[in-house]
C-alpha cells in the first residue's frame, strides 16, 4: 500500500457514508475481481482453423471470424492473420455456426458445426467464397443514419482501415505469451473520523491485459452489466470491440482535428436510437506510421441503467433509516466516467493495451436535514481502476 494522509493521493470524503460501507466494500471487491489475477486465467484450450478462398485456396487475411450459437448470439470473435489462420477460446460443447466477414466483401456463414469439449485434433479448414462488394456504396448504405456526409464517412473509414491490423493484434495478445503487469486498485481507510483514499499496487502475470465482454454482447447489450442489486460492471472498447462488425453497426465514425502534425483523430459516437449504456470517444492515430496511440472514451446514457439497477437498493436502505425521506434526481456528470487506453508494441507484429485508466460509477448520496424533513440526493461517483504492462514473459 502506498500513500499517507499528507500525500496528495489521499482525499477526504464529502459525502455521508453512513450505513453504506458494506455496499462500497462489495463494489471494491467486485472491481478487484474484474482486475486480472493469476488465478483467473482463461482456459488454454483453443479452437483453431484456417480460412482459404474457395477455388484458389489462397489464404483469407483480415477477416472477422465469429463463432455464433444457433440462436445467432455471438460467442467469440477474432481476426484471421496473413496466413488465414485464426484461433478462438474453446466454447462449451454444443452446435454452432462459423461466420466470416471481411470489409469490402460479402459475408459467409457455415452450416451447423458440432464442437466437443476437447479441441479438434487438427485445425478447421474453411473454404469461403470471396466476392468483393464496392466499399463506398456499402458505407453509404450502412451508415445513412449517421450525421456525416458520404465523403466524411469514407475518409474516416479509410483511417479506420489503416490501423485494423494493429487493432486485430491487440485482440490476440495470447499468441505472444503472458504479460507481467502492474495493476493499480483504489483502497480506502477510516482514520480520525473520515475516509481516506489511496492506491494498492500489485504485480501479476496474465495472458491478457484487460478482460472484457464479447463484442457480440457489447453490440447488443451495451457497455454495462448488472451483477446483482448493488453491483455493476462497465466494459471498455478494447481491440476485440473496435475490430468487430458490431462496433461499426452500432457507431458512427468521423474525423476530428488533432493539435500535433502527423496525428489524426478517429472519433466514434453511438448511432441514433441506442438505448443502452454506450461509449463515445476518439482513437488518436499516428498517420506517418499508421499506428494507434491512445483511445479516449466516455460512458454515455448511464442514467436509465443506474436508475434501474442501483437506485432501488439505495432508496430501500435510506427508507429503512429515515422517516419519509424526499429523494432528488440522481446527479450524474457523465464527463467524469470513462477513461483511456494506450497502445504499445511488444513484438514486430503484436501490440497490447499497455496502459489504461477506467472510471466506473457507483452510487453514494448527500443528505440535507431541515424543517421539511430529510432530503436525499443520490450522486454517481467515479471509482478508478488502472494498470500498466511491465513486460512480456515468454511461454
């Protein structure tokens, strides 16, 4: 543990924390579970395969390979490499379909495929038809609800395509080896009548820098999930999400100005009509090297989610201790919630999210007592999780 009461990293609390200590402690415990730990590593069993063009047998690179349930829900997604090879975590035994999508080409879906609990003895070989689709017409058709012109969308999409290979390698860091990381988690301590905040730093070894929901979940359900009546988790737009067809289907792309010459900003916003917690942000790109540098993002449309999943338990706790409390509208400053991800190269063709900071919300409250009784204002407060990759540990 680092920090002391005189350090700038420690701040006193301005809210009434009475009787909600248990809920806060549970929130920090949940964040600790979300952070990478040695004991929570993903299974090493993989489903491998190779994509080749129907007829010619040429490898199909840069294609999104999705493993879907028979109900159409995406289980896992990844990208094929220059040799057409791909690999996915082995799913539970069952029947699935494999779907292949590639920017500028028609998509392809297999028939039902039975997958057992043990990985296949040899990689799957998928022969897919390669039928080009004129890209500008595709963009106009699929993004006609975005508030940009076709020319602006074309420029943004070309910038997006320029960094797709690197973003794809970010989503496949398990191919490189395990990462030694430093995880930073917030802690709190009661001292001299007030809560003091600091940070606890732990070095861990993990196969991926950040765990996240599948791209299919993010596209359908958004970037927040309720764990129980008092706990939620918020997800991030990582490499898997950014390269997925679902991200393009749910977000509008546009160019934005950068202060530095040789840097361009690829901004993204949810498409109109999204009714889930979503993200908007900017991916800063080095246009000389065609490399992503940093992604800044912000959670938006949070109020309905917090009102549905966190406010009821908070109100019940307050009503059990105060007679006829009057509740004000929950105060949410959405600019406080979000974070950033920084990209770094760890091999000639492999990149990782090497540094990150995420501000997720929890609900606290402010009390005001007067002649009219007790007034309660729920307040969304950020809790920070951050981490940094220290080195790559060979297998």
